[in-house]
C-alpha cells in the first residue's frame, strides 16, 4: 500500500506509518501490536466510562507526622531523659504524658486518643513491632480498665532508672546475653507485666546497651582505683586475656 494512504477497520480509520528505511520483523510486530492496542482501547472506552471511578486512597501519615501531636517541654517540666529529648502529648494535660520513643508515642495516640499513625518501616522493624503489639494487646486492654491516670503516674515515678539500667547491664554481661536481647518481645513483655509504664524506658538498640556498659565500666573502675589507693597491704593481681566472638580483645585483672 503506498505511503500516506488510509486503512479502514469498521468505523475506525488508521493511517499507515511511513518509515525511511525497510522495516525489520521486530518493528513490524511492534506496529501490529500498537494497532491492536488502539483498536482494543477504542472498543472498551464506552464500557470504562460507564463504570464509577474508585475513591482515592487516604494518605498514610509518615513518621514525622507522629510528633505533630506532641510539644516541647514548658515551664519547669523535665526536658531530657537519658540524654534524649522528652516530648509531651498535646492532648494530655492533667497529668501530662511524655515519652522519648516514636513507638511509645504512636501506641499512646492509638490507645488513649484513637489516632492511628502508620508509617513505612523496614521489614525487620515491622515484624518486631507486630510481635510487640501481640504481646502488649491484652495487657494494655486490662490496664486501660483497671489503672487510672493517677495510678499510672505513681507507677511511672516508682521506676528507678539508674538501678534498672545497672541491673540490666549485670544480667547481660554476667549471663553473656547478646546486646540486642533488650529488643526481644518476650523480654519487653516481661518488663511491662511487672510495671505497665516500663514501656517508656524500653531500649530498642544494642548500641545503647553498649554505651551503658562502657559508662558502668568507667564508674566501677574509678571505685576500684579508690579502694586500691586506700589499701594498707600489698595487692596481688591476677590477669586474664580473652577475645569476644567479634574478635575484640579484653584484659581482665
């Protein structure tokens, strides 16, 4: 058929494509496929216009949206907890509710205010979050019914943070537990079963545990130095050297 002529199929007119060079078998197949696609689109346009359009999905709130429901400390309110900034809920006034963790903030907004905040998380973190929610669901439901706000404030004030961190360090170092054991859902569920407000002091990273261990080591070292300096007799030392599974050398005296 000469270049520029028209091809009629039913009531639809198609104009032939002209090419300065001879067509290969691939280009011919592409042309045939494109013509079939156009014909199929025109035949289904009437049916598609008659169908109602689906409603657009609601936009999910991202992680930064969480802190829009919180405010910075005011007046004589505490500003930091363990070198982390405290955020206060804008909906809770007497008594105020505070936290340093995004997970606790989202759980508080969902359970106490009915505000669901969802964000895109890594698969591992999402799986951990689901495990925590399963572990805490029944405990939270009972706590909302039995524990009043005044009692929650009392429970929060009974937590001795320094003593808890020191006991946690002793448990990990003496029993040779992995540093990420603090993020185990079973371990966190145990703490919350003892004190429902323990969720505010949960640690999610092994790096934080390592920092606590190093700080505790420095404090105990200074105590031992003071005791040795005050000794009135000769002191005998026993030295041992070993390596961790991560090939980090330790010298024990």
